[in-house]
């Protein structure tokens, strides 16, 4: 799944990498645990802040005929 950063944070499980608002999470080559995703996507963390939100893929609409 893909996530978008909504609150900047340093990821202590990814060499203290800075993720800024608007960036994708996780970066290519890094696989966070399900527990880590839960901590970052809910207020169940020390900061009581949501850091990432799931990006829902849009269903592609059928192309309109040019007739």
C-alpha cells in the first residue's frame, strides 16, 4: 500500500530519515512493519498525531468515445 505524509516526521526505523508533508511513505527500498504503519497512521503513538494517510487508488474511468 502507498501512503502520503500528512505531518513531517523523522522515521527512527529508517535511519532517522526525514519524511516531509506531501512525500510518499515508505521510500523505495524500505519495508516498514505493519506495526510501524499502524503507529504512523493513527494517534496510537507518543505524539498522539497522525503522520501518514493511505492513498487510495482511483478507479480509471472508461475512455469516452470521440463520436
